[in-house]
C-alpha cells in the first residue's frame, strides 16, 4: 500500500517537473514563453497585479538642507514600454538614505500613482530615494540634492516671523483697549 502511494506521488512530481519551463530569459528572470514575459501590466491569476516597473521622480530635485524644505516623490506604475498603468491600491514601499519621508509606504490611486513627501536633512548632500512593490517587477529610484542652506534666507524668515508676531501683538493690544472703553 505504501509502495503504491509513493509511486503515485513520484508520478505526479515527475509530471510537474516535465511540464515546467526549463529555460529562463536573461533580461527579466521569467521563463521563455511565459505569458508574463511581454506583460504590459494587469491582473494575472496566480501572479496578482503586475506592472513592469516603478517610474520614480522628485519635484523639485534640489532643495535646501534646512530641515524644513520638501520635495514631492511620485511613483508611477508603468508597463514594459513605459506607458502608465492605472491600477489602484498597489502598496509601494519607499526608502531614503537622507532626509525624512512622510511615510514608508503608500497605496497607488486610480491613476497608478503613489506619493510621499521628502523633508530635507540639515546637511548638504544627495538623498537616494527607492520605491519597490511585491506587485512590480523592477523598482524605481530617484535623487534629491540637499544644498547648503542660505543663512540670509533663514535670517529673513526669522525677521519676517518676528514682524508678523509684533503686528499681531499690537492688534491684540488695540482690541483690548477698545474692548475696555466700549464696555
């Protein structure tokens, strides 16, 4: 009885091995003739949602290294020919080696776009931002340059903030004075 069961299991495994593709295409890691080889990105039973790559870009590509400047990082799902794939709810994981991301992951909208914000660090340099997903074959990468903060800009901003606060204080004093006499 046990011998017969082993023969059946062996026959099933042998059949499965003989029907599997033997070679692999070098450019994408998929078996030659696999229906995903020329996939342009869509739901394929057994594989899930597939897009060929993530097109990642930053706007702006250069910000001040002042700890408050930001750049919008946009991940767009694309097919093998670079056309946009409009698939919602695909989770994209983001990472940056410098600065701070507003989130470590985001889901795509109905246009196949996921967006996060990168806030600069306080040291000049270049941040490399990467995006990847289990549902995409190739990850995306972009860069944002952090330029040395201009001390004059910081001083001007502080001066303007002080002027705004002084004006608010004077307005409140006038209002208090009027309230006193109106009562």
